[in-house]
C-alpha cells in the first residue's frame, strides 16, 4: 500500500472496500497509499467524512491490516471475506438472512465481524433479539476457531454433509437436514430465520432439548416427539470414533490453527467435557436438558436417580419397564 498512487487508493476504496461514497473526499485529501497508512481515527472522520461508526471501524481495521502486511506478514484471512459474502452467504449459513440488508448497509466484512460485540449488534446494527445476538456471536467464534480461514471451514463442512462427525461446524441448512433425517421433517422449515446452527448447539450452555423443541414448534404435549428429539440430540454428544483417533476430527490437511482447534476438542473429550454439552449422564440429564418441565417424565436412568425406590414403597414391587409405561 505504501507504493500506491492516488488512483490506486481511490480504486481500492471504491472496489475493494465497497465505499464509493467517500471517493470525492479521498481524491481531495489523500494523494498516496503512504498517506493512507498514516491516517489516524480523527483523520478518517475529518479527512474522509466517515460518520458511520461501522464504516469508520472497517477502514481503520483495513488500514491496520495493510500496515501489518507491510512487514511481509501478509493480509489476514479475514480480508478475504468482503461485505457481500458476509451479508449473503455467511448470514444464510447462520440462519439469519433477515439481517442481510442491515449488514449490507453497514458494509460489514470479515475484519469487522471479528470486532463485533453484543453491544455493537444491539446499538449499531439494531439487532434486539438476544438469542439472535448470541447466534451471531457464536458463529463469529467459530470463524475465530478456524482463524477466519473460510476454505478450511468449508472443507470441514463438506465432510459433515452426509455424516455427523463434527456438528459444531454445521450450518443452519445442515441442522435442518439433520432434523429431516431424524423423521421430524414437518418441523424442519420452522428453523428458517431462527439462527440455529452447529456452533449454537455445541457452545451455547443454555441451548438444550427444550430450546430446540421450542424453535421447531413441537407442541409441549407431544411427549414422544420430545423424547425422540432428546435421544437424537444425546447421540450427537457421543463421538463417532475413539477419542484416541481425535486427530481426524478436523483432518490432517487443515492449517495449523485448525489442527490446534482439533487438539482442544480432543482434550475436552478426553476430560469428559465434550464441546457438545448434551452428555446424558445420570447426574446431568434433568439439569442440562430440562426434560421434566417439557415432557412430564424423565428418562428412566434419571428418574431412578431422582426418585429412589425405598423398601416398602408402593413402587418397590414394580419392574423398571412397568414404571416407565406408567
């Protein structure tokens, strides 16, 4: 960038950054890439007339990225995610395409995504729904896990298209496919616009069977459907191969950053802290799934733990299967 002339700076601003509205001020005040690299936050506001806080941040983060690139480090992976990709492809994968116009207006690209906070989503992008905010932040966290390498993320998602080895990378569309695969296809389309994707299922501690059933629109009195959903979500928490083979979670061809992510997930599995929080051991079923409140009955193993049959109890003479049927 330090070698750019005025014409190159203007072309970058218009085409690369998608900000033609600032071309006139740029042509008057910025005559070279070296000047651009030296701009301060105040210069961006006064020299280019940038008043939109997200536009201001987008330019500042891009200039910082180019400053680092001057030292032969190269541009960040996030620089390959322009605002068109974020507003269309990424938001569609997250399951929140209704915010596409908002993201387009604010020209949110990969660098800006990496800087967003819950406060930014609510106060600047006017996203008031707290679950939608959480969904977006967890989708950004997934990008951070892959160091914003969208090719590596897409490669891992391709491996999961017809299998369930790593649900954390699932898009909203893949979650909907899974819902159809487990014979709940009449509810799958209800997930459109809800912001439920693999990172939400894996990383949100409040997202459980009750939350999924609510998003799907399964009536609370459909106890068998709730139980079926619980069993299927529980099965996602069990690794499909031995933890000792965890190097295959991401794949040997992935970048170092992604392999580090695989090691972290393997460590969590070995320690019993699965990133897919829905382990249904006897001590956590009732607490983590909230099954009692939605279905009126707990899975057998949790019920036996919660209500031990004391000697002399009327239930003491019944078999477990009879109690379950009751």
